[in-house]
């Protein structure tokens, strides 16, 4: 199973197609916007995505707003740089507290490799 496909599969497991609304929050860290753009494109091609501004309060999900917008999952990301090596840590949140899904992916030249995205 491809790593990013595993993320998408974790998002949609046991949900009817009409209920799977996702918001991809602003990512943090160096070069985070390019990675967020890739993740957003991959997820929003196959799922109903909502503008994250509608469900976020600063950098954290506002679960009252998310419920109002019928958003099931909020995806967050953080780019971590250690020397020349960079990784992105993705989290899938569906309620306050611990993340439902959390995984780190290595970046190549500041973006996710095509093999990770495909």
C-alpha cells in the first residue's frame, strides 16, 4: 500500500461517500506551503474538501465549527528540518485530543517524492 494512499484510506474507512469532508490546515515549518499544496491536491481530488479557515481557530481545529461545516477530518502537517534532511509529519484529527493517524514522510528537494504521492 502506498504511504499517502494509506492516509487517504485511513480518512475514508467506514464512511459513506457523502459524509467524508476534509479540511487540510496550514502546515508549519520551512517550505511547508509546497508540501501542503501537494497533500491538498492529492486528497481533494478524491474527497470533498472544505476551506480550513472555516474550521480553524488560529492553528488549532475548532471542533464546533468543524461540526457545523460537517468536516469529519482535519489534516495538519509540520515540516521538520535537521541539517539537509527534511521530513513532514502528517496528522489526521477527528476530535479533540490525540491524533487518529500520525506518520512522517521524507522529503526530497523540499517536496514529497512522486512515488509517495502516487
